[in-house]
């Protein structure tokens, strides 16, 4: 599952990002409303966690503009403002749910998962590369009809690559995005985990074509060159 967190308080943003990554989610962070709006329109997310009070553009306006542009990604509005009229304003602006600060992290996760389970009008929950399928809701991975069992980090790495099908992603970028808050990450961690994925989704299927490619001197790519 891929989540966009738009939150200007750095401490809270880091706390949410780290916690959701532990839950095997891929998380992007924006620190103001303008950047958040741009990211929400440029990328495909399963859920957007949107702070109400943001610099440059508040969360209600961000949500309104997304809906105006026909972006149907579920939005969980997160704010210290919990008066009824303020909640109504956020929901009327297009938010799907509302959670007041301070909040229990378990409730945040539950609400994100509940929103992600709702039917989507535009984008499905299945990522596909050739005959490899990844379900962002159930976290199930299947190749050629056979389930592939992955660890949490293997899954997060595979999802990150599949969302960027055909794009070359550097080793440093993988390390930054998938292992961003882990202090004991080694320089070759991404390389090692790419090897684990190759063993499980390529070498375990010798009759199928290899999907993960090393682009020497640049990084890794899944699914071949993007057309």
C-alpha cells in the first residue's frame, strides 16, 4: 500500500512515516499544501493522510482541488481542530474520514486500511508486471498463479519497484525510500534484498522470463524499459 502524508510538523510526519513503514507501507511525505497537492496529482496513492492546517495551502483547499481535478484517492484528514463545524467543512471539502490529534497510532492504521479497502473509481489495488501480481490491500504476491511468500522488507521493496515499472531506480534511492529510518542499514542492503527478490520471483520460476534487471552503473528496473 502506498500512502502520502501531508504534514508540516516534522516530528509528527517522521513518526507517522516510520510507523506506517513498519506496517509494510510505502510512504511519501510533503511538508506544505502546495507540494502535497502536486504530489497527490502526480503519483498514484492508495490513501492520503492530510493535515488540515498547512502552510501555503490548507488541507481543506488541497482536498477541494483534488476532487475538482477528479482525483478520487481516499483522504483521511488529520488535525487538532475537532469542533463539529470544522469537521463538517473538511468532509464537505471532499475528505473521506477525519481523525483528531492527538491520536492512537493503531487507530490511524485501522482507518487508513479501512479507506484503502473502499472500491476505487480509477485505480485498482493490483499492481502487475507481466504475470507478477501484487495486491496492495492484502499484501499478497502471486506469479503465474503461484503465491510468493515475501518478508516485510522484500514486499516493500517489490511494491516500490512495481509502482515505478520501467523506471531505473538507483541503489541509494531504494535505500533512502525503503529503509529511511533504520540506522543500521549497510551500503549494500538494497543490493542484497534485490538478490532476495530475484531468487523468489525470477529464479523460482525458471520457465518465466526474468523481471528484475540490473542497469549497470545506474540501478535496478522491473518490467523492462518504459514505453
